[in-house]
C-alpha cells in the first residue's frame, strides 16, 4: 500500500519562501514520476511541477523560475522549494506519484498541505 504524506504548508507573506515535503511509504517502482499539484477554491487542479525517475523536471509556466522540485537521496521523498511567493500561489498543494507497473500507470495521492500567501 503506497501512502503519501505532505508537510510544510504555512501562512507566509508575499515574497517569502516555503519548502514542501512529501514522504512516500510503500513500494516505489523504478519507473515513476512524482508531481506536485495545487487546488485553489473555485479553480481547477493545476499541475505545478514534476520530476521523473531520471531526474527530468517540468514546471507550470506560472511557477517557472520561482519553484524547484527535487527528490531526496532515498528517492521516497520529494520536495517543492517555493520562492518569491505570490498571493495567487495560495492553494492546497497535493503530492502525487505515478508508477509504471505491468504496462499501466498507477497513481496515488496525498491529502494535501495548505499554502496561504498574504499580500
């Protein structure tokens, strides 16, 4: 059973920084992709950043140059460093892992951690 637990969300002033962490328990298959999404009230869920098992990263245009996704040394942790935060970054941030197994992608989600950026 794969489970994800996020932490690090907080209330921060605009221009500040936060580092989110996501710790994954259970079996992590070698071919995987770890993602951070965010969900703001009344808005669609947005993919913020991704990192695959080879270390390649992708970012939403809205966060490029401000956010950085990385993996921990043990590969079961993923981080999201968020700098120069803006009020529009306010959202619940959810960790998501996709793993390729038997030719199919299987995915698992965390419960989310709240980030609130005040102006």
